[in-house]
């Protein structure tokens, strides 16, 4: 009986260890937000290590480019522009994104997305 209980306790502890090891993103949790202009979109991801990923995608074959403006946490602004076809444009920064907007060429800006 003692041997069976010991094995069960060992198996439970091992199961908990594997469960904790399999939880994704515990140490590297990130915040991702997106903004849309029709089917076009821009996204920003702030990582726990104070880096960020930026992306803009022109998903409409209408001849108008899509631009996203990103305000970084140090006050600097940057932008990415994408044209239809060939995949999205992306970039990485060693600083967090504070806010961003997206707009199609000749259109209005999306509402501002605040990251925090």
C-alpha cells in the first residue's frame, strides 16, 4: 500500500512539473493589439523584455497603400507602409510601443490604439 501511494505521489509531482513546463509564455508574456481599416490592419506587440514588434498589412487589392504610425515610449514616432501583395511589412524595436494608428492612402486614420 505504501509503495502504491509513493508511486502515485511521484506521478502527480511529475505531472505537475510537466504541466508547468508546458505553459507557454509564462516568462515571456506579451501584449498584442491590432487596428483595422476595412480588411487592412496594423498590429503592435510589446514583449516583457521591453522590445516590440510592429506590422502593417495591405489586404485589399485596391491600388492604395496602407500606412501605420507608431508612437514609441520614448516619444519618437515611426511608420511602416505596405502595398498589396507580397506579405506584410514588419519591424522590431528595442523599445515599447505606446500607441498606433492605421490608414489607407487617401483615407482617414483609425481610432488611436493605446498599448497601456
